[in-house]
């Protein structure tokens, strides 16, 4: 009898927690879309946004085997499955209402994300600002002329541009003009300037790359609550024997 009561008590507490979670999420109103959002020729998700945005980045280098090495530190120079990528939650979250400046006076902002990806493996998103901390009252500023995209495949940037011998030297600064031929593959031109030096193999290409993933988080909250309920009941049943 005591085991049965304990089981019922545990189920009641777990069920109350689930109800509390559901009420909490229900009270989190979606940000109100500003009027100017509708003039952008993109279908944005403005209600029931559950997706989470994750940022993946990787700073690496490639050892050039020869001048004919095909590696280039631009574009999709590495696979998104490369284990060297680190993953973190992006500060830009679809439909999240966050403070953009002063926590007391705002403004507050959100990001509306497109429903579908584009053909070039990007996802359009749009910044908007509000006068309240629930993002229900858009301010008067029209941000439609400031488009943004999440790149969904690695986008590399590096130096030098290939495994061919190249001209190197300092960038322009207050200390001097630097090397005007930096990155060039013209050996003669490079050697004519005292600020420049000619680099030959062996050397490494340095690059940095990043991409985003957009993941639906709806199931995570529901599963967490149900898992809590099942675990609590299992423990009470086991203790009753």
C-alpha cells in the first residue's frame, strides 16, 4: 500500500512539472512581426519557432605537398564532417527575444528565420528591434534593407591562396607601406621590393572556416519531461519490491 501511494505521489509531482513546463512555453508569445517584414520576398517563420541555431568553426592549416597540390583555402575547403570543428550555440537565435543594449531600457531584438534554405546552401534571416522586453511592439526602424544569411556549408578564408610559391611581407601600417605584392606569384616583381620576401615550399596554408546548422528543438523539451516521468516511476516501482 505504501509503495502504491509513493508511486501515485511521484507521478503527481512529475505530471505537475510537465504541466508547468507546458504553461511556461505557452506563455512565451511569439515576437510580433514588424509591418515591413511582409515586403521582403521570403517566407519567414513568425509563429511557433522552435529551431535552434548552432555555430561551427575551425582554424586550421594545410601542409602543401607540392606546387601542384589542389588544396585551396577558399570556399568549401573542408567537409562539415571534419572532427576539428567546434560547435556552440549561436548568439543569433530564430524567434528569441533578447536585449540589444541596456537591460532596463532596451532596445530588444529578435531574428526571423526563413522557412526553407536557398539553392546556394544558405538560410535567410532578418533582424528586428522592439521597444519592450517581450518583443511585442516593433520600433519604427525598417531593417528590411539589411539582409543576412546563415551559411550552411563551410566557408573558408585563408592565406596564401594556393600551394604555389608566393610573395610575402608585412601589411601596410603606420610603420610603413608594407609589401605591395603580398600574395602574388610573380617572383621577379616580389624580389624587386625590399619589403617583400619570396616564399617557396615547404610551407603551410592557414585558414579559418565556419558554418551554421539549424536544428529543431521541440522534441528535446517534450522528451525531457517524459523521461523525468518514466524515470521517477521506474525508481518507485523498483523500490517497492
